[in-house]
């Protein structure tokens, strides 16, 4: 059986999309160790997901491996990165340069996963005209003008919850097509806008709850 790859046109389930980067990281790690092939069983041992689930998830990217050998790691990495959109550079604006926003601006690793933050917006006078990691910080009022000159379709939201909806509305009106929301506020957007909620506080709540259950 030879290795093949092609994008499956069926809509991929979100849980599968969330797991694919884990398989990619696992394959990259094994490749760095000099391995040439990896099986779903080997990936299963590394990340504690059933091998049959891994095989099912990988069927969405229509990639198969050699019998009793597994997937060719170099090709698997290429296919997953392409399927997940990590090989295309998506330009983004960040709104809210607080502690979290500043940390994201300083994270050069985002570019390796296809996201390049090209500008940030805030209203704090001490931040305006400065930059973090080479990324300039503008006044929020400059957003619309910047959108007319730069091709940006993603907004990263790290503002206080009190203005989360207001800034979201401003982003959508200015032409942003997808919002990566780091606030614990569930923003409202038109149906054609993509939203990915990543609330650190929600994840903390789950972790604390499970920890308490273990201690009772």
C-alpha cells in the first residue's frame, strides 16, 4: 500500500480538527529523533488517544500508510500542515495590548503555525507608537484606515470583557472575517463571521473542578 494524500471535501468534525495538531506535533517529534515512519499505534502511545480514532481522524485528510510500517513521517507532516492551513500565512490584527495581548505579540512561534500578527491596537497613551517583537501598536481609532491599506482578515481579541462586544462590532464593520476570542465573553457576530473562543479562564475552571473531584 503506497502513501497517498488529498483533501477530503466532507466537513471535518471540530473534535477531529482539534486533534490533528496533536498528531502533527507527535510526527514532528519522532521525525526529529530520526524516525522515518510512524503508526497510529505509536501515536496512540504518545498522546493517549485510541489508535482507531487516530486512523479515523487521518481519513479526513485522505492519507494512508504502508501495511505494518505506518505513515511516512515527512509526508504526513506536509499533508497535515497543508490541511490545517499552517503552510499559508494568515495576517491578523490584535486588539488589546495587556499582559495576554503583549505575550501573544511576543510569541514568534505563531508564524510557524500560519498566523502573523502585523499590527496591534489599544488606547493606552504609553503604548501608542511603540512596538513589541517588531509589531507596531496603533490607536484603536486607526483600525479602519489601516484596513484600507493592509490585507488582514483575522482579529485577535484580548480586550477587557466590558468592551469585548464593542471591539468585535468594530472589527466586523471594518472587514475582519474571523475572530480569535481570548476573552471569557461570548461575543455575538453575523453568521458569515468565523469565531474561535479560547478562554483561559474556562479551561482553568475545568481543571480546578477536576482537581477538586480528585481530592474529595
